[in-house]
C-alpha cells in the first residue's frame, strides 16, 4: 500500500527530504505523496521514513492504493533499477 498525508499535516517540511523515492512534494495546501512512487520505503528501509519523522502522525496507509510487499518490491526495482534482492 502507498502512504498518504492527511489534512492534519502542519507543513513542517521534515518528511519530504526523508523519502528515498522522491514521492513527497508540496501540494496546494499540504504535502502530498505520489502513490506511483511510494514503496513505504520497502527496498530502502525497514520502516517508512516519513512516518518515523512526522511530528503529528498524519501519514497513514492509503486504502485506495493497496499493494502487497511483492508489488512494493517490484515498484522499488522499477523506480531504482536495482535488483529486488538487494535489500529485501
């Protein structure tokens, strides 16, 4: 599943630089996560880095973009060009 940023976002700017896939960007009012680029940090880290640094806990799973771990790993490979088995 991709992650999403809710309207509880305070635009603190700490999540954007933590995203290894550059999936987070400033939206019209709050930061947004591109579900095509979000892998929940699968392939990079054990836990989603944006969730780890968010001071207001406003980054839940996005029910509209459900994906299995295998799908997230495939997306990681597509985005990075690295073999899936590097950081599984």
